[in-house]
């Protein structure tokens, strides 16, 4: 580095040094002033890297003398202290990083990652739970509801609750002294198709050229199996001799068995096997992960309602047909649908109730007819 060179500004000088990130040299500016009776010399910046000039340097010198500005060294120490303090803070972001590492085998983790990154981190990521007022969460809830469904907003706020509860239970941070209010959700949507719509769907499936999109739809209609259960279905899970299909890990619960009816048997026995262990394999014979495009094409060809969800909806159709037949009780329906508790099956109870009402009305009509015949004699 060269010798000190004066500028036209008092207390400001520079030295010539090799330029950072370029050819040639640049000036490095320094200031000199008295503080507490002692001479202080400080570097204030480089000509190109910091865009420093003698005029800017003399302005910094004045602020340092008046105590309005920290030195570069003090600023560096302050940033380091702040960084250390941040490392000791259990922010929502830090809690999330720890929380997600404990859920590596959780199937919903990828969905939660997306929700966290899109909705929670931008708003709450740098805050500790104790520093989040209930009013902030309430305002954010109302903001989300303007663009998202109540169910989606509930999922987002549930995730925030789980992250905070995790931190509190692990003694990593303070909890919050209030309950996070979630929007109420009517999750009892039951999709159904009338006989004419089912007939059109079967016609569209028969016309379709995809090797098994239509068969998956039929299997959902014949058995009420969930999308994931059909994707995971292997030939080893099918016992044609005993007449049962083993369901692997249905919706996070223990393995279950459902009976094979005649339509299901015909469909599976006539379905061509491949080298893959899966009944409906994906790319490279691995487990199928998505089949929305061909299934939605069949839905469109059948002219089904736009809000009808092809696979989940067909599971509802299966359940509705059984419930409305009057021949299947709610306990049996629960077992066929592999619901964990009877409350989940109660959405179909009104269909059975309708059958009971019709039976009661029939009895009423028969009694009236008997009374009428007696009076006519």
C-alpha cells in the first residue's frame, strides 16, 4: 500500500492500493479526528467498492466527531453481536427447520413445506412466537380468506400452531397465551352421480385409449378405494382365492382388507400384468404418482359436472349407492370405506334415513289402505 496522500478536505487522506475485482489501483480513504482527547484514525471506504469520495469521507468525519455515527469496526461488532443474538432466538423459521427434520417420514411434509414457504415464512419467519400478537394472526387470517378457501386457510394456521406447539413442548421457546382461531369448514361435501351420469361415464371409459386411467376410475367406483390406495396397489395385495384386497397404510392407518366383488374381480383378472409389481405402474415400473390428465379427459368426455373430483368423487358415489340402498348399515359401510371412526361415515346417514322414511311412509299407506277397505264394507 502506498504512502498517505492529502486531500482538499481537512482530516481526510487516502492511500493507493490494488483495486478489488478489477485491474489497476483505487484510493482507500481514511479520516483523522480527536475523541476524548486522543487522536483517532479510521478507514471509511474504498473508491470503487464503497463508492467513497473525499466529500463523503469528510461528512462521515463530522458525524463521528458529533457522535452521530459508529465506526466501521463498531458497526462490524454490532452486526456480529446481532448475529449471535439471532442464533439464540427461536424464530418461527428456526422452529420450522427443527420441526420438519423431525417429520422426515411424514407423507404430508412436502405439502407443509409449500404452505410454510408461501404463506408463513414471509409474514412470521423472523419472529419469535412470543412476539406475535393475536391481532396480527387475526388480520392475516382475514387477508388469506379473501383469496383462499376456508379449508386451505385452516391448513395454513394449523401448521403455524403445530410449529409453535412443537417449540413449546421441546422447551425451545415460549408459547403463545392465546388460541389461534381457524375458519370453520364444512367438510361434509358428498359428491354423487345419477344413473344417467354413471352410464355416460362408463361409455367414456370404454372409448378411452389410455391403458388404465379408465380402469382406475372403475376400481374406485366398484370398491370405494382411495386414489393413493390404488396407486400403491400391488398384485401381491390381491387374493383372488379368498376374495380380498389388502390396502397398504390406508390414509396413515393400519393395513386393511376389503372384499372383492364380481365387477372388481372381472376388472382385475382381465387387466394385463407387466414386469412391475404394481397393478397400475408409473414410469419405469415404479409407483404411480399422478394420472390427473387422462382421468380429467374421461371426465370431460362424459360431461360430468366441473366441480366433480373424478377419483374422490367416485368413492363418494360408491358409498352413496350403498347407503341409499337401505341394505347396508353404517357400521358395515364404515368398514368398507376403512374410515377410522364412525363420525366420518355419518355424512351418508341421511341417505339411509331417507330409505327409512320411505319405508315408514309405505307402512302408513298400507294401514290407510286397510282402514279404507274396512270402511267400504
